C-alpha cells in the first residue's frame, strides 16, 4: 500500500473533485446540446398536471402553497379587466364535479386572468364545500343562497296539472321528466340568477356547470372580446331541443310577439329559429350550460317582460321548459343578429356532447379533443343553420 504524506493527500483529493465536477459539466452540456431534459424527482412533482391528480380518479385542481407556486407559475398573458364573473349553480353533493370543472377552467383559462367565482345554491353550502372550492383557485370566491321565491315552485301553479304533465313525460321516457328540482333550476336560470345580489356588481358572466371539460387552452379573454365587439350572447354548441318538453312554448312566444311587436329586433335571427317565417319552431337553440353573456340584456325591460309572460303561463312546471330554448329564443328575436357570437375556437365538452375547434385554431391551442366527435357534424346540430345567417 502506498502511503501519501498528509499534504499530498489533500492535493490528490482536490484533483479528483475537480475532475468529477468537470465530467459532470460535460455531461450536462452534452445533454443540453442533444435536447435531453434532465429531470429531478422535484421536477416530476412540479410537472404533475393538476387535472390528473386526485385520490379518487376524478380530475381536481389542487392548490399549491405560495412557496411552491412561484417556480412553476405560468407567465401571465394578461389580467382580466372586464366587469365579469364565473358562475356555478351547484348542490353540496356536486363538490367533486365542481372541483373537476374548476380545474379545467383554471388550467385552461382563469389562472392567467383571475376572474372571480360566484357559487349559488338553494341551501347553504357546507363548510367542506366552501373550504375545498376556495382552495381550488387563487381568484376571489363568493357563496350565495338563492331566495326561496326564486327557486321553489310558485303557489299559484296548479300542482294537479303539473303532476299530470310530469307523469305524461315519464311515460315518454323523457330525461328529468318527474323532477321538480330540475324545473326549479330551469326557471331560476331563465329569469332570476342575474337578479342575485352577488351578481349585481357584474355585467358579464360565464356559466360553468359541474363535470364539464375545456379541451383547449383559451389564450385570450372572451369577456374582453364580448365587451370590445359589443356582443350580448356567446355559445359553443347548438342543436335541437326535445319537442315533448316544450309543446306550447313557441305558441306562447308568438303570443308575446303579437302583444309587443316593438320588441322584435329588425335584424333578428328568426331564420335560425324557424324555417317558415315564424309559423313554427324548428327547435334550434344554444346549449346554455356554456354561455358567456351580457346580464344587462337579461335585466332590461324587453327580456324581463318576456320572462314574466312565459312564467305566467306555468310552462316551466306544466311542461319542462328549459332555460336554453328560453335564452336562445330571446336573444335570437330581441337582439340584433350581430350581437351573437359563436366561440368556435373554444373546445368544450359536456357529456354526451362536445365542440372541438378545427384547423389552425386547434393546432395553436394545445387541444385534447377530436374534431370528428364535434357535435357540429351531426344531423341534430344547428351550427350550419346559424352560419348561414351571415
């Protein structure tokens, strides 16, 4: 065995250390030159997609602490400046679906813009619901209780007649045929949500529902687009309504138009709604579980009178009038055609239907959807009819 004097031992150790460091440097340089990413366990943890992390396989947007967030925070592409909010109507039992939807909205859009969230429920939200939802976003969050008179079936509705209507639809195997809460929701979304105190500070809203998906990055601000282009109503999916749910709706609409012809816009979209100048309804509507709209329109005289007239007929309970055809008919008739907007570049899925951008719009936005599955290309789609208006 060779014995080195003490000083020589230190010199040799230093040389070995320098050699190791130099070799490591060369390795790193080669890796960078070759385009190889050297990933550490910490990098793997930071790189996990928040939409795929969860204890029960349901997508959730998991919050991080401020310290963890700083290194991996995306570069902001702008802060939301429109007078707008994201709105969810939900039950406490919808928590997992709400978190999943929030994850998509935050990941694809709102983490860059920070628009506030408003949650509405006909009963008080639980503490667990509020805590987990608040933790899922860095944006402001508000929770509101729906006034009883805006939610429950009115006393003046003939319950015997309403029950017979529900039983008839149940025999026809219509979805939600026997559900009074579903009818409460449709009536609330048609005529009352925009009256809630939590929404009074805002002009624009973006409706979000539990268990939906956004399948493409949204790299601009749709609220700003609505404001800058003076749009009233934006949508992604349009198809035909199930006629047995609204058998007398169009006759009621025609009655209203006869009473208030001055409310019908000269440059309206009647050709989207009817193939014969308004004598009958072709059932086309915008699917309202995604809608970005101007609440000033809903709050205005024309729509207020329209909703009150429809409500007085009891069709939300005697039949099953939905907020989608009600909103669609209103904006198509009472707003100028150029106030409507098809958000063709937003990928959106609400099972069983979806809209997927195509062409360059899809390629630019990191889309995970398949354009071939887009409802636009199915026979029941009303998008071709809408596009022929222009």
